[in-house]
C-alpha cells in the first residue's frame, strides 16, 4: 500500500466527513435515521476490527507496537480461517450498527464489504483489493456523512423504540 494511496484515501474521507458540517442539507433528512448508543458502539467495534485487520496486513510495524499486536499479525496475515472469521465478524458488526439506515445504503455497504472480503481471499491482484478497500471506506464515510444521526442528537433511541432512561430513585 503506497503513501499516495493512503494520503488520497485520507483526503477523500476527510472531505466526505467534513461535508456533513459544511453543507447545511446534510444529513439527508428524508432518508437519515438515528443510531442508538449500542449501534454506534457496535459500528465502532466493527470499524476498529476491520482497521486492525487491514493494519496487520499492510502496516505490521505499528500494529506490532500494540500489546498483543504480534498475535494479531500472526492471526490475520496468513489469511486462514481465523482471518476470514475476524473480517466477517467485524463486517457484520458494522452492518448491525447501521441496521436502521436506508436499506439501499445498507445493501451498498454490505456489498462493498463483501467485495473487500472476496478480493482479499480470492488470490487475485493487489490493486483490485486496494480498489475494493478504497470504495468500502468511502461508502462507510458517505453513509456516516449523509445518513447517520448520532445518538447525542436524538437521545440515544430509535423512533418507535422504548426510550433508554434511568429508573427513578
């Protein structure tokens, strides 16, 4: 993974995410849906798992610096069954965290993550896998920027669900 790739991806993601604050019509209120605190945590754990999986493969030195990082690299790098499970569980956590979003956005997110998984384990060319990663990361940033209403903007509940309140003392 080249520095140019990482810088370009970072710039695109920052532009997409800052669009949320720079453009008054975002999020797209017609299609935007709130996430609960639990969904936000699940989404965050999924993204962290995907990031650690990717880091173990493309950036082993920084991952090795974390406690247990060498074990993560030994688990992920051979691309065996445990690596596949790691990726799949992390991807499912992302999708569960976004489950109340627009069905089209959820499908596109799922397809982009599936493309990353497929291109990682199919033995194909690296540039195809890197393209799939680029698309998936931009899709995740776009869903966050365009559609997700964070828990602190709606009290942590999803419309139609019971409010999460503390019992009276």
